[in-house]
C-alpha cells in the first residue's frame, strides 16, 4: 500500500481497534495466474505480542485450496471514507481528494482441520457477533450441525506485517480540517460522519503531542 509519511499510522493499538471495529475484511491471494478475493468476517486476537486472525469460508470456495505454507496472503480492513470538496479549503487553488482509513495485514494462513477447531471458531464467532445465538445453535439437531461443519474450512493467520493508512487531511491547515470535520459530521451517511469522528480524534491527539 502506498503510504505517504503524513498518512502513516504505526500505533498498533489504533490499528487493532480499527480492525475489530471494521472486521468484515477482504482476503486476497494469488493462484493460477490470477487473484482471488473473498469477503469474510474476521476474529482478531492478541496473544502476547502476536496478532492472530481467525476466519472460515465455504469449503466450496476454491481459494482456501490455494493457500501455501510459505506464501503470505493479504487481508484488507477498510470502511469509512468520504469525498472531500476543495470548497472547504481556504486556498481555492485546490483539487478534490478522498479521505479514508485502510489497514493491511499480511500473514501465512494455517488450515484448522479438526472438527473441534471448527466448532471452537464458530463459538468464538458467536461471542463476537451475537452471544445469545449460541442458545439457538445448541438446540439444532447434531446431523444438521455436522453438515454445516463439514461445509466450511476454518483457518488462522499469524500477522507478520501490519500497515495502516489514516488519510485524514493531515497535510491541510488546521482551519481546513475543522471545516471538513464540521461538514462531514452533519452527513447522515455513516461512512462520511465516521471520517469526521476519526479526524476529530486525530486532531486532539496532535494537539496533545
């Protein structure tokens, strides 16, 4: 990912918080002279200094069969973004741009082959997305659950490299940023209003440093 210095975010805590907030990510790898991309919900765990991602996909999806023991995959976490109008800049000799946040995680996937591992992954998924659903899951017939479990592939990825780009008008004047925040905060579109929130938090962090 191309990251100019003023947009680079290296704070691991911020990056992990963002990944957990926007955990529906895109898994990308290359296979047979083409790229595969699958959109999946990821579970993010910190185990000591290690960052571990866990997920599952349909067994019918051929992407998992292209995983290699010595080849990294890319997982892209992104969501809030917004067009930024040059009308908000003090200097009118300016062009439009786009503010956004993206986190790229790299690592080698490891298949979790045991049924117990798939069950544990599903239960972890319930905890994150809907804890109460486990009660419903427990009432299902065993043959129904076994059919579902046989139709998925579970895997984990130990993150080997993490890149963060928080493009939040850091290269503009304080007045420009304030006008952008004020404009975006009024938007009903959450992808735009969320950018205003991140910009505001970034401004506060800059003022303290």
